[in-house]
């Protein structure tokens, strides 16, 4: 298998001679940072100070043709600062090593060959775009991408702007997960190696020193976007991703899901370091986990699942399902609920310990609303007329009332939107400029 991957790397290195890969690059949406004071007439927003930010690639999603285009776009943060009724929109293009290198030397190709060169320190990480997730840890704001170190950003709550401080290097490891789990004093994260077919579960202290490591061999090429982390366990899905040789000459990253092969669930006990592996007949891919629980008889994993994944296109049809693992006989049941099979939804965000928001996906326009689920039951659908949700929402508490906060687009205008979770009424504030979609978001309340 390693020989096949080596050949794949060689073919990737030759893509510069293929006309398809010499076409014009997707144009960046933002050319600079902007700050705009927003007109706010909502009294309830006078009771909040803080920040809502969305991170993603600096592309208009309508101009890309594949998931890999999105994953390799330069990171940009679009955010709103709140200060007792005064509201400021600000965007910031993250000043990564890749971006600065390309500004000086021109654009690099994005393929596995240039990734290999980056491992030899010849190029900056070609996919090191810091475009996937935002987190706060030890009073730092981190921009994350799963094959690079985090970038440290500065949120200036007085001047209402964002700037890049730089890359946070970490000794003894080369990258951390975009879905790292941040505790008060430690970080739990993973690093994967597609050549070795290995995942490493890592624990870092508050100064980013490595304090623990567990190695797990995978059955397939590991591209692990998210994982479950509890006090006792770390859990991830080993999904049947394979090289798609049919598209090897016309794709940046010709990897697809073979859904005829089984999926393996690895459950690692963090105290004993024992690894249990369970096989599920169906081949699926999971971008995000929504809920985990265990009892004496079962492990229960709830997550949006994809039956089809090809990184060379934009097909995205996630369905919320429940994996039930019998701890005694090792049998794995992938439970499908008829109500949920008819809705595509992903990007789970917890409201509380029992309820989760998921964004409804429409393949033509994007996110068109929200579902609120209690375990595997929909308790509320929130749909908007002629409105598209821009990126992942968050839940914010204002004067003892919870709101869903997100960016939206309606009639070619953009807004910051608040949905009251008691009355389900919506309030909006116009953003007098165009903005773009993103991946994950963060809320900071001060």
C-alpha cells in the first residue's frame, strides 16, 4: 500500500504538466481587512460585550468545484464585536506562512507532492491555511487546520479588530487536529499519518508541551476530521477512504469513500491505553460527532454520516444516525430513523446537555435553517424564507435568554442574525457589504 501511495505522490508531482492544473486559481474574495460599524436598534444587545467569529476559506463558495478547493483556501475570519449595543463587523485574512510565501514567490500547487516537500521543510505546508476552526485557550485565540500547527490571533476588544501574531510551534509533533479538545489546563488532540496508516492521540499541557501519546494503527488511509473525547475514552471512525484511480489525473486529492467496505470504530481507554476495535458493515464517513454516551451494555455514538464522499466534488449529504455498539458480543448496529433520513444536516452545536442544533443542508443553496434535536428526535425545525445561513452558528446567552447567532444572506444582503430560543423570533442587523461562507465559529463573552 505504501508503494501505491508513493506512485500517487509521483503522479501528483507531474500534475503541473497537465493543462487542468495550470488553469487560473480561484480568486480570493477578500483582498484586505475591513472594519464597519453596524447600525443596531435592538435594545437586548446592550447587555452583551464579546465577539462572534466565523472562520473559513477566503473563497466565494459558489466559485469552487470541490471539497479540496475549500480545504486549501487561505483562512479568513469574519467576526462581529459587541460592546454594550455598539457593534462592529471586522474581517481578517490570516497571515500564514503559506500566504506570506506565496505573496513573495507566487502560488504553489496543492497536492500530495507539495505536501511531501513541506515535510522536508522545502515548502511551507501547502494546506497550512488555518481555515477550519477557532478556539480560545489560555487567553489565546487559535486558528486551526488539521495538518499544521495552530496560528495565534489577537482579538482587540477595545479597537474591534483582529490580527495574526504567528504560528504556535509544538515540539515533537508536526500538527494537531482542527477539532482539538481544549480543557482548562490541557489540550487533547490527534495527529494522523496517511503513509504509516497511524493515528496518534496526544495530550499537551498549557505551554504546548507533549505530556502523553497513544499510537493507533488504522485499517485505511486516515483522514480524521473529528473525534470523541471524554474523561475516559478517545474514539474515532476509521473510514474506508481509498485512492480513486479514475480521477487521479484530474483531481488535486483523488480520495473517495468506498462504502462497500466496513467502517471500524476505535475506542481507546485513556487510562489503561487499551484499544478496542469494532467493525460495522457499512462504509460511512463522519465529519462531526454530535453525542456519545455509554452504559453497562452499549457504546452509543450519534453523528451525521455521509454515504458518499469524494474530495474532488462538492457532494455533501449528511444524515444523523446512531451507532450502537454491544459491549458484550461486539455487534455494531447503525440505527437509521425514517424522519432523519429525509433531512441532510450537519455542524452540531450543543445548546445544553440534552439538546443539539444542527444546520439543514440544501445541496443547491447551502444551509437553509436549523433542527433542534433531543438525542435522535427532532423537537423543533427553524426554517427561514429566502434566507441562507452562512457558516456554523453558536448559542449565546443574553439576559438569561439563549439565542442562536449566525451570519445570514437574504435577497443578496448580509446580516448578523439572532433567533430567540424561547419564542423563536428572529432579529437581524444589516452588514452593508458582501461576506462569504465559512466552516466553524466561536463565541466569546466578556
